[in-house]
């Protein structure tokens, strides 16, 4: 096989034959550039993980400065920046009592460790997770994920046990045959109570949910649902856990979704936006009243690179930029722009764009074949994007815009500091890509 760029790399989540993605060589702000000099608007902040855009000078300088000073120290030692960053995270957490932080290198690890902590604190074996959910792709977090792409390989006998699934609300395609948000919430909570009664609530350590689902379908839960989860957990002594890997650090407005939505979990995972993904960084924030359990009990969780000093230096600088530039609040402005422009696009493509939904700077479009008929443009069980969705993403790339999504739902999640003019570039390309899909023979796509 002749040598070419990427010929020795196994590309994640892809059939390897025939791959021809851009070869990215540099990036700045809301754009990255390929080896031929072509510019691409980063319409989804990478994988919804670069809220600051690329190359923010303050964060880059913090990485350089820390590399000159110290690049690694054992996770069992104290470190000044590690301590400062943990204190800062506690300050922006949803708990007045404060929090303690356990660091990881990413979101999948964080969700794995979150479950370990919940089981140690409660002494209970089971964890409840929604079917339409994604919590990572290592062995443990893949078993927590309800999306169908992991069903056979990781969620069966090879995966960790004790994971119980339930149906969460999905107002556009209600699994509870509800026709109002209020009824969706009521029936979803009743369903969950039934699951708890069969599983035995006293056996359940935690209920783990994404406060807004991300790559598993971009669902914003109807009003009252998350508060209802909080009530059920309090009633049965269950820990409420949020996966804030995608929703944290200003993505949906405020520091975390739990702050924006006014529902406080007992612990939650974070990653992605923690360092704007300049350096791998993740972890869990644990409410002080829960974390205190480990003052006298062994904290049997850890990793070689937990709280890596380059990562926490990057995280601290990233958080300073969020606060200095008002980016948590700017997500609310982006929400207004995105909702308005996506709604206008839906009006221009009513038979293709079935639904528009989102919060802050995290939105999705549900693409359908027949408008109000709601037939998905592609089936959800496909492990790789079928022809219609491949054509959509190719049309965007051809116009210098990168986006990603799952199934029939492309995501729109730009950097929090993107300009209005840059957003307009994305919407022009999106409009053209939708028109291109409409021109296909969808019966064969």
C-alpha cells in the first residue's frame, strides 16, 4: 500500500476504505485550514468541544508557561494549579455548599468514575440511564449509553452489569403518546416510577441523564421533567447525576446546564469545554455533602494522568477567558440568533426540516422526508451515515463549513465567541446544503 497521509491511522467511527477527509494543518478562531489552504468554518466547535474557537492566545500562552515550569506530577501529590482550578470549579458549581473535583482525561472516563463514586457512596449496585443517551465509548461508559450503535457489542454480556434503561421524554416523537409538553413530563415520570418499582428503588445508586441530550438526538426535556427526577431521587435516596460533558462551560448558557435550568444534581461529569479541548481534560464535580463520605472511606478511583498539570493549567486559563469575555452569558445571545435563523430555514425547507430545537449554543435540526409526517430522513439504526446524510455533510464541506451529527439530526454548536458575520456564512452554506438534499431521489438515499 503506498504511503499517504492517514494511511497508518485507524480513523474513529468510520469504515476505513475510501476515506478522504480534509487534512487539517492549522486553525484560528472559528476556522480551521487544510493542507491546500482551504478554510472551513467550524460550525459545531469540533465535536462540540472547542467553545473558545481555535488558538485563543491566553490559553496557548498558559500551556507554554506551564510546559516551561512542570509537565507532570503524580496525581497523588498536591499541586498549586490543580488546587486553584478545583476551587474555581467549586465556585461556579450549582451548590452553595461547594464541591470537590476528581479529574480525568475525558468524558468517558469521567462517566465511568461517576458510577463508581455513586456505588461506593450508596452501597447500591444499579444505575438507571435513558435509552436515548450517549455517555462515552470505553467499556463502562458505552454500557451506560442507550444509543443503539453500542447495543450488541458493549451493552450485552461483555459490558459491566447493573445498568437499567428507561424511556426519557422526546416531545417531537413522544414515546408516551403525549400531545403536550405537560403530558409528556407527567407520563415520563410515571414510567420512571414504574421502572423503579420493578427494579427496587433501594437497589439504585444513581439516575444518570444528560440535562440536554447531545449527539444522541439533541432533545431538550419539557419543563418539570428534571425537577421531577430530583424529587424521585430525594424520595428514594438515589443520587441524581448529570452528564455535562457537552452541556458544561457555557454551551447552553451559564456555567453548567444545571445552573441554567435550576435543577441541582448530586454529582456531574464534565470534559470538552473545560479546556476548550486544547489539552484533554475531564472529571466529576461532587457535591460537598456527598464527597465528605470519602473523608473516612477509601477513594478507590484514580488515573495516571488525573489532574495532569498541563491540563489543569489549560482549564484554569480557559475558565478565566470564559469569565473575562462574558462567554457564559453570550450563549444566551447565540440562542436567540440560532433559534431565529433555524426557524427561518425550517420555513424555507418545510418538507425536509421537521423540527428545530436547542438551548444556548447547542441546537439540532431533525431532517425528515415528509414535513409534518415526521418520517426520519434516515433510519436511526444505521451505524454509518446513509447516502442522504453523507450528501448533506459533503455539501457543507464543499462550501467551507464543517458540521457533524448523528442519524438524521445535524448539530449546530458554534464557538461561543463566533461573530454574527461568521454565523451568516454557516447559514448560507446550510441553506444550500438543504436544497441539495431536496434535489436527491430520497427513496434511493
